[in-house]
């Protein structure tokens, strides 16, 4: 629902990590997988043969991400969220800089959550299967494809 450029605790200044587009959603695993497939389709149209990678994972609890659950609950009063959790889709496109990734983040987020820029996606979350989302662009906070650091620590 918002575009961020340096979310604390989400993105890093570590130059050894790739620049990414991160799409955060409040969804179940099947919805995340479907959203990731839509992202892959958009990447295939916009940047064929780019070597783009799309990674999916579940996020550990975070006060920053609670806004997604709250947005969904407000838009769907009394609805059971079921197995929804905070999830993320991470997009890595070799060779693209921050500004190019920021431009790319808009059609990717639109594929996941039509209406995300105006906050209307949550209003249609149940009826039309749309997902509230937040988008961040910058350096990853860990290597994409690995479980989130906090999640790995909690599982030890």
C-alpha cells in the first residue's frame, strides 16, 4: 500500500547483498504462490531473458507488517483470516539499479494487488481475492532464497 525506500529491519546497506524489490503480503501459502506466478509473468513480459529470480518466504512476526493484517481485518470485518500470514516475494534482477527496480516495482505490485497504490486492494481482499501489500526497494537484508535471519534464529 506504500512504496518504501529503506525500511529499517527489512533492507540493508550491505553492498554484498543484491538490490531487490520486496512485496509484502498478508496471505496464505497458495495465495502467495499465485501472486509470485503473476510476478513471474509480468517479469517475463517486461524483461524477458533478464535472469530475474523470484523468491517466496514467510516472514517472522513484525510490528511493521502488522499493518497489513490490520488493513485486511478492517476491510473484511468479521471475516476469518484462516491461514493467512505475513509473506514476502523477493525479486532480484541482475544489472538493474535502484531507480530501475523502483520503476519495476509498480507493475509487479499491480500484478499482485491491483489497487495497492490507493489502498483499495484490502477492500476487495475477500470478494475478489486481492491482497493488501507493501513494497520496498533496496538492498536485501539477507540472501534471497534463504529463510529470514530472525526466522532461522527462532527455529534453532
